[in-house]
């Protein structure tokens, strides 16, 4: 996953890591851009492989494995031939190729049909041989997952089955029928399929996600973050050194945002930091190494802001202690909230240069090879990369993807499970485990946090990201042809959406289509990306998208009148982008759920004013590390208004992970006291 501040060079980084020519023009990435890639295990350049991978994961996997085992067998034959000794009748995958000894010839021979079938060639007997061979072997795939490879570069020859060849027969007897029927075997394992698997036997396929750096998309990113990823945080080194204090602070905040977001949303994931524009640094700098050291000190403050202070002055820490300090800081951060979560900042260091980051020149490509090699080696060490899974899980995936439509309901998911899963555990237990893994790998989206769609599966995650991205547009980010929109009679709807962040249902139908509108709408509503806007005096339906609402004038909280009681919601030194927008969504939903008519809220990007009937009136304002709430009016005890907002934060937490911690403090006189203390002691003016 490539992420970072806008205009930091993320798209150019993708081009550079694919060894493509540098593009000087700046093209804004919209939402999430997905690229399908493959790499050889010999460390050569990554390359694109088209828009989407093949849907038949099971056949591709088993064909590749059959070719690997075939090579092993051919090697054995070659060794026997050199020794000029007869060999026993032997079976590779119970017959991907068979060896036999001619009475008149001491050299071993392989039946031609079997050899040609395994190599993707025809042959008179290849079809029948292929079917009968694999029919005997595939059952063992269901019950004997592979051992983890031992080679860091993942040489396929390291694959070994837990069951030895001599025990395959007993494995078949123990675990019943195989993954495919005889008819399926004949249809799926064609010579061209086997030949393609042979050509790609030493390739690894993976997906590269590029997250847009534009703030309008940040609320959306959380939905697609996963532990089964390596995150590359890209930043512009020039911003930290030569573009002024404003650029330095802005970049500092973005780095802080991404490092902490990854920690909270994907605590098991690995990350590394890449500094771009090394060429401009060299052109502007009198001492490049000294500038790199300066950037390193700045990054130390981002990773562990309190660890480098001693008696009021900053001290430089040794490199070999840096990662340890970062992890200790992460633990302290969690302990402060009263909950210990064993999460670390899994930051990959640049060991060659003894730095916390990798400086690169995107124009010449200098430094990119080191980044790519680091990613290749690191990928092989991730727990999910060597995870043992039965191939029947792949057939479960294929069964779900073969269903009509982009998503399937929980009933059809269960039907696919009954058809393909035959593990030792109960069906439900194995389905849960398989769905969790496939979701983490980004092959599906398994919905567990939406009551109306719980258990549903989005079989094409790319479709969901595309539709979600279409929702976010501004004057600078156009997702459609404006002339076509005006011809459809929706010009005013687009103008209103850009000006206010309020989008009509008619425009959503235009963007998404009618067929999947209800599903996508509910998905984004429940994820607090958007919500109903029920304050228009019209029959048309409207929805609010808080991240699209432009910044307006700040409310004058000091002179707004009323009670003027202030509360500060802190987030342990860290307020991720998207929290305020989700809170606004939750407040709007709560407002519309009340029986009665509340006043229309006022929302100006990072501040808002709300009414909950006539019970409460309050304002919210996003600050760099806080959300400030000012209670203007309250028919009940004012602390109950804060209690209502705290409950809304708990619903926001569902989408931000267990690491999301919020702590309210209430202002009494000139000091702030904790919410619990004020409530327990019933302190005025909050508790009347």
C-alpha cells in the first residue's frame, strides 16, 4: 500500500519501482488506484499483469504445484539414468508422470502421454491420463497443506507436502473424495493451463494499492486497510528542509497521521518510509549526508515524540535503539488509555545507510532498487505469506466469485461453503476462518459490522473501491463528464454537492446505477462515510458526505452566547483524519432518529453546530489533536450532552479499531478535569 501526503510523489514512486520512465506532469490520484503485479523469485523487476487476475484460483495453484512436482520427478529420472540403474514404478502426484522400466532397456522411461500432459502439450493419451492422474492426487491437497518455504526468495523447489509420496494413498482413503470431480478435472486441467502454470511457476502475484493523498478521500481509506499488507509511507524531503516552516509542519502532521493510522488500523502490518526528491536535495544542499541526518532527527520526533527529550532538551538517539524506542512509545501510548494492546510500530529500517527511511530519486531511479529488494525480502517473512491453507479454501473463493453480481448474501456464501469446504472443523468454523483470511488478503470484502448486511461478501473489492471513489468529488476532482451530467438534468445537483457536500439520490443513481444503489448506499452509511440528510423541504432524497463539505468560516465560540461550557476530547496525542467526519455522520443519524423536528445543523468542514430537538444545542470543532465541544444550551444536566457524544464515539470506534481511544475533559474555571471525575463528584456547572 503506497500512502502519504498529496504531491509527495506516490504515483511517480509506482512508476519508478516498475522501472518505467518518469512522468514530469502531476496527475492527481482519485481515491484508491489498484495495480496487479507479478515478480519473479530471482529478484528481477516487477511488472504489470493486466487489470484483474484469473478467477480460477484453485486450478492455477494446483497446476503450478503439479509442474513443480513434475520437475522433481524428472530430476530423479535424470539421476537414475546417469547411474544407469533401473528405477521402481514411481508416481508424481499419483501420475502427473509415471516412470516404467522396459525389460529390454535398463534406462527409465516416462510415458509420453503423461510427460506431454504435464508440460502442456497434447498427445493421444494426455487427456485421459491427466484426468485419472489428478483424480487420485487432489484429495490429499485438501488435508495436507504445504510447509512454509525456507528460502527468503521463495524458490518453489522448497515446497514440500506434509505427507510423503508413499503415504498419499492412505491420505486419499482417510479424507474421501477430492476437490474436483473427474469431469471437472478433464475440463479444467487442459494442456494450455498446465503450460501457462509452467511458464509462471517462479512468479509471485500481488496487488499494489495507491491511496490518494487528497484529504477528501481519507475517511474512505480506513475501510480498505488490512494487516496483510506492507505500507510504504512516501514524503517529500524538500518539504522538511527547504520549503519553509508551513510545509515542514504540514509534512510532519501527515507523517504522524499515516504512521499512527497504520498502527491503529493495521497493527500487525509492516511499514517503511521513503523520502522523495533526493535529486533536488543534492542540488540545494551543501552537505547531503548532514541533510539526511536532519531528516532522520525529524522522523525520530514523528515516530516517538516524547522519547527524545531529556531535562527539556532534545538528545540524539543511536540508530540501533531507535526501533526499540518507537515500540516502547507505542506501548506507553496504549497504556495511557487504560488498555494494553500489544501493538508495535513495525518499521523497516534502512540498515545499509543506518537510517529510519529510504531516500530516493524518482527521476533517475537511484535508491529504488534498495527499496524493492527490501520489499521482496520482507514480504517473504510476513506471517500471512507462509500461511498454510487447504486448497479447498481457494475453491470456496472460486465458488463465491462465480456467483452472479459483485456481491452475494450470507445464504449464498453458506451454500458455497457447503459445496466446497470439508474440513475437520464444523462448516461454520471453517467458513469463518477462510473468510477472515480471504478478506485480509483483499480478495473479498467480508462484511461483519453492518447489521443489515452482516455475513455478505463483496466478491469484487475493486468494484467497491471504484464506486466509493466516485462519491468523492470537488471542483478540483471531477469524476464524470460535466456536459453529460448537464444533459441528464443533474447540473444543479452537482453544483450543490460541490458547494455543500449534500448529494442527491438522483446523482447517486447516475454515478452508481440503480441495481446496486441500495447495497452501496447502506455499506457507506453504516461505515459512516455518508448519511441521510433529512432537512431539505423537498420530496427529493439527499445525503451528506462530511468529507466533501468545504471549509467555511469558523464559528465564534467565545461570543456564541448561551452556557458556553467547553469540553475537550483528546486522542492520546493523535487525532486521525476521518474521525471528525464520522462523528458528524453519527450526530446527524442520531438527530434524524429522534421523534420530532430538530433544527438544520450548520457544518463548515472542520466545525459544526447541532441541535438535538430542544434538549441540547452544541458546537464541535476539529483542532490538530483535539475535538472541542461547546455546550450552548441544555434542558437537562449539561454533562448528559457529553455522555450522548461519548456514546456516539463508541460507534465510531467500531470502524477505527481497538486502538482508537478517546478521553473527554470538562472545563471548570480555568482548568480541565476528567469526565469521570466531574461526573463522580457531581461538579457544577456540568452536573445540575
